[in-house]
């Protein structure tokens, strides 16, 4: 982990396109401004964790959904033994 000390109105660069600026320091809170291209997602850590959880949940069908799919799946026709 890189640890930097910055004062209000000072910035750091992440790559060539992301700028993080310290806007204000008030007690134990720090306000940051982040300038990044639209195609780069920027989230608070707890929001990012919730998004990952929701994405995993959406990508994983429930047992009920799987059972329903099995119930509606057509039964394959019996194999004709004379053609084997």
C-alpha cells in the first residue's frame, strides 16, 4: 500500500487519467474529489461490496428457478434401438 500525506487542495494522480484531490480536512473526516473518465467506475468501498454481492446474486439462479426450468424442459424422445 502506498501511503501519502496531502493537504487540502493537493492532488495525487492515479495512472494518466484519474486525479484525487483533498478538498477539505475536518476533524477525522477527509473530503476527496475524484476526477476520472466516465468509463471508470468510482465507488465507496461499501457500495462496491454491495454491488458485487448483488451481481453475484443475480448471476446465481435460485433452487426454485432451477427446479422450474427442469420441470418445463421437454422430455427427449426415446432412442430408436433399431438404428443403433
